[in-house]
């Protein structure tokens, strides 16, 4: 009689592996399909899905022949899997890195705007304090109007900055980690993105290929 573990564990593994495969696949598709739409996008989509299915099937092939103690027959499939994994890793790493760089650019734009408005507001307030009290029309009213406008702009800019809270937190994390490790933030970001993509590829491929091997050995 088939035990509960024999039924549940293989499907649980393939479910978890499929999650990692999907995350890596979505990153690869997003990177490779930039600027494409319609038929071109569908071609890229089919290409990326085909690569993932090929990796899973060939990974199962590798596990199957190793289980039968025939490593020589598994080497060709293993080589193809290695090449496809390298291609996927490259696309995923560049996708994650481009996302980080985009967030950094947005953050610099938002914080730079906020800083500039604060400086203008401080200058206007200083000019107002230096105004001759008798120059209401020529000095005080224009400056009060300018200060009111800058305060509204500052409020709007700070609202936009608060929307970038995740990017601010990420930037501070990389900054702190760069100080601890003594490396640059760009190198650190690339290294973390590579490890992120690599772990996803390994876990996804291992778990799904293990299921494919299990099905072949069972049949």
C-alpha cells in the first residue's frame, strides 16, 4: 500500500520547486521581453518556457541515469542543463540589478527635489525675515506667496519620498553592508543579485528535476 509520504512529499517538492521556477521565469521573461509586444512577446514567452521545461526534463534525465549508476549517459544532459542555467542566471541577474538601479535613480530624483525645495524655502524665509516691515506689497506679500507655494511643493515632494520607503530602506541596507564588508555598493548589489538568482535556480531545478526522476524511476 502506498504511504502518505510517498504521495505527498513528491508533490510538495514539485510545488515548492515550481514556485522558484516561476519566480526565475518571470524575471527572465521581463528582462528578455523589454520593448516587445504582441507576437514578439509571445515568441519570447514560449522561448523562456521552453528553456525551463527543457531544464526540468534534462535535470530529471541526469538524476535518472545517476540513480541507475550510469553517469556517462548523464553527462551530455548535465552539460546542456549547465548552459541553460547560465543563460537564465544572466537574464535574472541583470533583471534584478536593473530594478535596483531604477529604484536608486528614482530615489535620487525624489530626494534631490526635496532637498532643493527645502533650500529654496529656507532662503525665502530668510529673505522674509530681512524684509522691511513697511514694504508689505513689494517684499512681504511676494515672499509670503512664495513660501506658501514652496511649502505645498515640499509637502508633495515629501509624500512622493515616503512612497519610496522600500527603496530608501534597501539603499540604507546596501550602504551599511558595504561599510561592513569594505566593498562598493554596486559590487555588493551584483553579488547579492547573483546569489539570489543562483539559489532560486538551484532549488527550483533540483526539486522539479527530482520529481521528474521520481516519476521515471516509478514507471
